[in-house]
C-alpha cells in the first residue's frame, strides 16, 4: 500500500504532490550496490532544511506519496506508466502541480508516456531524479528537487516535463544521453523550456505547450487495455540483418506493433526480403513506425531510394521524434479501442509537441 505524507500549511497555499517511485535519488549503499530505501518524506524534509531561509521561502508546500513497492527504473513497464497517470488524475483537483521522483534509466520513457496519457493537462507534471543518492555528499539530488518544486507551481506550465541539472525540458522530447554526467538529459530536437539562473527559475512561455495549443481539450484518461507483455517491439537495424531475424519479431501473433530504428534519414537498404516482411506485418494490421538511429535530426522516408521501400511497405514516419516518444506513442495508441485507420492518423499527428 502506498503512503501519503501530509505537511501542515495554510489551506490557501498552493500545494504540490511529490510521487516517489524509487530510483537512485532515494537509494542507499549496500554490499550488493545501491538499493532502494523508503522514508523519503523525512529525508526530503531534512535535505530542504539545509537551505537558507530565503531559499526555503521560495518553495511551495508539498505532500509526498511514496509507493509501497519501489523499483529501479530499469524494471518499469507500461503498467507503471498507467498507474502514475491514474494517481495524478485522482489527485488533480487537490494540487497545483506534481513532481515524480524517478530513476534515470527510463525516466524519459515514463515522461513520454505520461505526456500522451495526460494530453491537455492544465498544470505542471515534472519528472526528476539524480545521479547520486539524496544523502550522499555533493549529490545533485537536492538541487533537482528544489528546481522541480520551483517550477511546479508555474501556472503557465501546462505539460509533462523533465527537470535536471538546472534545465526544464519537454518530457516527450527528452532522452538520457550520459550514464554519469549530472546533465544526463537533453532534448536533441527541441529547445529547453526553462532554466534555473541564479536565484531565478525562468520559464520560456512561448516554447510551452499551453502557448502553442491554446484551446486544446482537457485530457480524459483513455480506456486502456494492459500492454506490458511485449506487444510492442523495438528493433534497431544493423548491417547484415537478415529477413528471418526481422520476421521472428514481426510475425509473432503476440506483437501488435513495432518501432523500427533505421539509419540516417530513414534508410534500410535494398533488400526485397526485408521490405516484404515489413509489408506483410503492416498488411496484417500491425502498427509499424520508424525513427532514425541518429540522436538528432529527422527521418524523411523516400528521400533516398534506400528508404522509399519502407514507406511503400506501410511503415509510418516518426520524423524527429525520440525513440522514447515514438515507442510510447505506439503503446498509447495500441492500448486504446481504436481502429487501425485512427491509430495511423493519430500517430502522424502531433498530439503534445512530440514531433
């Protein structure tokens, strides 16, 4: 059972809900390496008490919801994404903003999924974590929590974001690009939404979703069917990939869709056998999409002859979407009772600034 820690405050004060899922930020050292640890509410309060009076006065009141089963984010599944969305929905009218403390390995995957599930959100949802545990000397955890709290009551911020190392990033555009550096997250094809500059937290409103999609309908949680058993595959092409290898994934009746990561601007090669596998899977109603293996830039299926066949085979273009954004969008669409035509149309439509 999850535990909710409430703090006393003025009832008129804007409040933020911090949801703790696990991850390095709350871990402790053990003989087997870093492991999950609870009591996060007390530890956050202790860390914040080390700030100056001025710094503490800049922070909103907050409550902490700690999940009873804490996970390393490498173990996260679409069911975890759906649970987070449900908990935010259940508490939407009680809080001005939400912060999710999450492991860094799949933080950008969770952020991308939540962005789709909470489409039309009218307040901030900020994911953050740390490269070092909160209790470790010189950890980046406290700064990340403080920055997230500062942005969490920004009324013009109305989308799912990532705050890390002084930068506020669009969640569905984010990706982890370093295993050790404090600034582990980037948005390679979109500018940052905000930044902490000295004592100020600056939000670039014109880059935000609320400014770009004024009048968008408020979200309603969709009628989801669980998708946590590998129904969507992610396949990265490699030199010499054989048709039978691709077919071993796509011909499986349990697979409903797949993200194919191509080379460069969307090239696969001139193998008729590979294209036949793609066309067969697409013809069976499986939702196939492609992105580039390059971290920056966009794919243009058909710009080269080596990619034209992919488009003809029925594979949808992920343009400049991250792998996380494209994959979680496939999961999002396949988890709902939509027709194949609706799914294909929605995939190539920008729903929440993902492309």
